[in-house]
C-alpha cells in the first residue's frame, strides 16, 4: 500500500490552491477526524500573528509548526466562494450585499489592526463569502506586525493590482494601506473593473501612485454618490487623506445603505 505524504502530524489529501506566497493543501489530522488546510508560509514568525487573531470574520488558525525544513500553518477549512467570482460584470452583487461585505471586511481589518497586525494582501481572492453568507478574511500569509522592522525598506510584498502607493514605494506601512486595498476591492465589486490598470508593472505602479482613479459611476451608472465618496477617500494617494482606521468606514457605509435606491 502506498503511504500518503505527511507534514508534521497531518496527512496530505490534496492541493486546494496556490497563491503568490502560499500553497493551500487539504489535510487529515491523524489525531482528529476534522479536515483542515495547511499553509506553507515564507515568514514563520509573522505567520504566528494570524494565529493570535480571534474574530468571526477572520479565518481561524489551529496550529503553526515546523516539519524538518517545512514551516506549516493548519487552519479552518472554508466552504464558499471568494470575491473574484463577484468582481465580474455579469456576476455583480446587489449593492446591499456589497456594502455588507465591505463593512464586515473593514470590521475584521479594524480588529486585526488593533491587535497590531497589517494584512498587506487584501484582494478579492482573500475574502470569502461562505455558504451561510458569512464573510471571512483569509490568507494572512504576508501579514506584518505594525511595530515590526523585519521587512527591509524597498522590498515589495503583495499583489500588484491591489498595492497601496506606500507599498509600491517601499515606505513604512500601517493599517491605512489595507484600507486602500479594500477600496480597490470595493471599486471592483461595484463596477466589475479594476480602478488602476497597466500593460506593464511600471505603468500599473505609475497609475496607482500618480493617476486619479476613474469614477465608478461612469462605469456603472447604478453606483450612488455616497459610495463614490467612500471610494475616493479610501483611494487617496496620501495615507493622511484616507480613513485613519478601518472602523471609521462604518458610518459612510451606513450612509450608502440609507441612500440605496
């Protein structure tokens, strides 16, 4: 009988997917019957930050360990779809659902920031809508402690289309960088398009750092003015001009809800 490969005490069942920084695999725990996911992390110490977070809209981390030279993180297995499915023009969600997703994601990020953790890779693929409608922020794979100086200046981490200007420029970042990235996701959920585009990384990075984003209402006439204003502030080039914390998005989102329709 062929023996299945293992990592620590976990038996590998199959690969679920792979991102820029991590690989997600379905595992069987020899000590528990529950199926969980394992994440190979590039930064072991900073990966442990995610395990300290306990919030209903943040994926749960069960274990972090090492097996020889492999570092792994065992986490909650989620059933649902990530937001990439809902960022296409033919699958856009109603405004009420979009606002709920953005509100719950902002609340999760606000909590993480209060715990001293910056996500650094907020994008549709890292926000899931579960089968029961709950929202989960996933993949704290390149999360960074607010006070950490371990990442060197000039090192770019994240997904290019969703990076903040300060990420691109290699400057020190804080929670306002995640707010910028969430603003891009919000724009996509409303329009089915990215606010910043480029045929090359150089062109894309110029757009993000220097160019004004298009009006979402010009792309989707159904977008209401309060939502435009929320996006404008979230996508400000200067972090000082953005919402200063993710929790401060709550009232503008409520305003959007009241003006819906």
